[in-house]
C-alpha cells in the first residue's frame, strides 16, 4: 500500500490521499477508487517536488441520475449472473428521474414513486435494492456521499406461495402452450410449476458437477 493513500471507512470503496503540497501545507483529498487515489497521490507529490502550487479546487460537477444509473448497469453486467432484471428496473427509474441531479432526489420522493407503482411487496423491495445499488456504486466512484434508498423502509413479504393453480387453470395453460407456442417445451412449464422458480431463475441455472 502506498503511503498517503488510505480507506477512511474500511470496505466503503472510497479512498483518500494526504500529502504535503509545494507550500508545506498538509492536505487531504477524497478521491474514490483505489487506483485513482494512487495515481492522484503520485501526481500531487510530483507537483509538490516541482514547486507547482495547487489552484483552488474546482467544484465537482453534479451528476445526473442517468449517469449513476448507467454506471450501475455496467456494474450489474460485469458482476451479476443475470442483469436483465436490474436493466428493466433501471430503465423505468431512468424514465422518471433520468435528467434530475442525483443529489436532489430524496428518500421521500423515491419512496413515493415506488408506492405509486402499486407493486407487490416483493417487487417493491427489488426496486429498492436496485436504487440502493445505483447510489452505492456512485459512492464508490466518489460521485456522491449519500444513498437515500437506504432510508426507504422495506416491505414485509408474505411467506410461501400465495396460491396454487386450479386444475382447470393448469389444463388451460398446457393447452395454450401446445397450441400457440409449439416450439416451447412443456418441460419448462413443469419445472416452473413444481419449483415456483421465476423465468430468470430457471434459465440461468448452472449445472452441478457430481463427484
């Protein structure tokens, strides 16, 4: 670890630097990612050795919600096995808040929007998780210091299945699949019926290697 580079809150992903400038003043700066912090620390030390004085720091440009959302979507594509669900939810959130400065959005406003969609408790909580991811990754980049989604209260989800298909409903589904979607395999329906898995869960399963 380079001296003068540290993570103030371990595990936060936000890195700081401290150094002595050309005037002999001790300075600290919040940077964001570790690699960026190391590079800036080297640059600041080189400036001090060359006698270059620091100008007044520029005010950080306000990031829009769209920028935060794009950054989170890139993260989801790289680190999640199935980012489609996040992509769909992020698209809906961007339609509502995309052009707004991300820092201007409050917990109350975000919660009110989620409530207005009149979704199930489970879907409400998934949107809440996606919002939290958007702001969490922005914090890692040093784009913002707050995550308003963390303050949104999660809803209690019911345990177990809400209902079962009736015998007539099951027959109707089988008939419809056979008539209108002959290219689809009924085995897919059987798996969903007996496991309760979502479509995204069923089609992203990885094989288990037996030993």
